[in-house]
């Protein structure tokens, strides 16, 4: 459906757990999981069906780390079985990915994004608290090998070694996207480096980039993609800070405790879990989600820290 500024909201990110097996410094340096995941598989099904009635066609499953959740397989199957759903994708840190590829493939996953910020194992440990770089790289390889569309997501920090990451991604056959650090949770403590700076660095190494358009329907979002003849894959940039992407924002978010978030920047009181527990029917649920979409702010205000009312860390929101 169209929101009040004419944006077509077709995409819902669903966090199925707040638990994570990494402790990334800018996301979740401490264990911020409540120890229980509040949304059940049935809650997720009902919310997803209501969203589909309103025109959502793409779901991305996130977390916490979705691969640690016992309901992942069933959630994928449930979402895939809803008439009108065109794709169900997954965002993961990749640590447990290699072994789970057969399950994901068999469940019909349409794409996997793997978060990878460095290829240096020492830096990986400093950043994530765990010696798991090789598992992540094996997970990406296994995903590509299984024929699943696979993308690497890199959050930009001051010392991002973008050339090394792009060369590796190109060799392995996985598109790579650079994402500006958002001032949400621990991300506020980081100096923001722009996508343009990364692109300039990459162009100095690889030659000029040419903008290309997304060829996957579900990607109809804020990333800009580029090709370079020396590279076998696309390089994408997501610039929430330096290139406010809000006019092309096509998404809403569902946190693992059942809060529906129309915008990443602002705190939301729309607690769908409470409403489901109180016995809301499907028509009422659909109306609540419709109203939430209509209330979606025109744009975030990441430029002014005081205006960011969201106090949750990214690990509880799902990115
Ligand atoms: N555990 C999964 C993973 O690592 O992809 C899914 C959840 S994680 C919260 C989703 C994404 O959010 C990751 O790519 C992570 O790097 C990104 N992220 C976390 N904090 C961020 C921030 N402040 N700004 C931008 N991206 C952030």
C-alpha cells in the first residue's frame, strides 16, 4: 500500500530473536538478549498475513542472529506458503551458515545477506568478540555454491579495508554493499564515514564505477548499485546519513518482542504482541498495521542526535 507520502510499502523485516552469537562493538557488545523470544511462529504468521493483505510481498528474516533461533525453518516455510509473498530472505552474521545451507535451500530461501566487516582475523575478533572469521567466509562460499543469491553487507568504519573486501567478494561471486554506520545504539559512538568516500577509494583502485539498476524485485530499496569491468560482482552503497534515502524507503520493521516500527529512527509504541495476546482479530490487526504505515514519518533525523527517539540497540531491532 502507499503511505501518506506515496511510498509503496512492500517490504517487512522480521526479527525472530534478540539473541546473537557475536558481540559486535557497534551493535551488541554485551548480551542484550532477554533470554526468551517473545513472538511465536503463529504470531509471525498472523502479522505477516495481515501485512500481505496490505501489499507487502517481501519478508527479510533477521535478529539478533536468526540462525540461533529454533523457529527459523518453520518461519521461512510459513512465510513462503502465504499467497502473495514473492520472496523471503535472510540476514545473518554467517557464523553458523555453512551447516545450515541445506536446510535453507530446502526451505526455499530466496536470498542471503551476510554481514562481514573485515577479512583480518585479529580485527574480526576485536570487532565481534569471537574468533569466527573462517566460519563466516566458509558460510558465504557455501551459500554461493548452493546457488542462493548471496550478498555481503559491510558497515563502514574509519579503517574499513574496502578494496580487500571487494576483491574477495568478486572472487567468490557475492555482491557487496557498504552501509553507513547509523547513530542507533552503540553506533552513535562511531565517526560516520560516507559511502562516497568508500566509492572514491574503490574507484582509485579498480577504475570508474557505472551505476546499474537492481535486477532483483525484492531489492527495490535504498541501495544504489554499481558495476566495474574489472569486478565480477556489483558493489552497492546504502547512505542513510550522507544521502538521506527516505524517499525510497519501502519498509517497516517488526522487532522480536513484537513492536512494529514504521521508521528506524523513532521509538514506536505499536506493540502487536500485546494486541495479539489480548485477542485482536485479523481485521483489527490489519487495520493497526495499515494505520502504522500511514503514520510512517517522511524521513529520519539521524543528523540531529537529540531527535533520535529510538533507544533500542540494533540487535533488538534487526538492522
Ligand atoms: N545477526 C545478523 C547479522 O549480523 O547480519 C542480523 C542482525 S544485525 C543487527 C543486522 C545488520 O545490522 C548487520 O549487518 C549489522 O552490521 C547492522 N548494524 C548493526 N548496527 C548498525 C548500525 N549502527 N548502523 C548500521 N548497521 C548496523
